[in-house]
């Protein structure tokens, strides 16, 4: 009887309609960003070579830059100079800075610690940014089609994002935190098994 093969991919971040913003181009790019995160986590879980890690993180950063540019063009048309736009731009800049900082820690921290930091940061940031910030801004953009002013559209978006939606956001974040932690544990166990196997 053939032994079952251990899978070599991990979907730490399955796409869910809770991430849908209602703007097709943004949603399509979010799916690609999430796919890249899943590739990164699979690489970290099942491979060892640093050059591969560098390549996957590089691709993630490059695609994030493309996606951020697309979003920023859409937001600029509706929010130009508004505090929501400024805050969103700052969040995008912080993302890139933090990825660079975390990757640099590989020079002086154990791989497992760097792994945990990268996976936790990316999972939390992407989930929270999509669910909380992108969805809120997309609701404003979509409200313009009904003739709302910016202030009216922002109030509608805030109202829609409160209550049950807030609870859903918090629940989703808790689930993704647990997925990230589980993936880090699984990765450590697999790396230990691989190391033990190479010694026999």
C-alpha cells in the first residue's frame, strides 16, 4: 500500500467573501496578494533555501507595490487630500518598511524567529488592511454612485462597518491569528523532522 504523501503547500490565508470590497479590480489584486502570501508560507513551511525565500518575499513586495499604486489611484479620485487618503498612504508605506525590516532581521536572529515575525505580520496586516481599511474606503467610493457627498459617504461607510461587521472583523482576525500560529508551529516541527532525517 502506497504511503500518503505529505502535502507541500499551505493555505494559511484562504480567500473568503468577507474580503470582498465590491470593486472588482481591487478584489482581483487582493486575491493575487493572498495567493503570494500562501506561496510564501508554503515556502517557509516546506523549504529551507534562503535564496528561494528572498525571491518569494521580493515578488510579494513587488506585487504589493503594484496593488498599492492601483488602490491609491482609485482613492485619489474620490478622497484627494482627505485624512482617510493620507492615513491609507501611510499604511502602505509602513507595510513596505516593515517587510524590509523583518527580512533584515535574518542577519542576526534565528530563522524560526524571523519566520514567526514575517508570517504573523503579513497575515495580520493583510487581513486587517483589507477588511478594515480597504472595505471602508470602497464603500465610500461605491456610495458616490448614489449621489452622496464625501462626508455623507464616509458616514454611511462608518455605519456599515460598525455593529455586526465589527464583530465579523474581530472574529476573522482571531481566526487568522490562530492560523498563523499553527503554521509557525507546523513549520518548526517539519524543519526539525527534516533536520533529524538528514542526520540518519
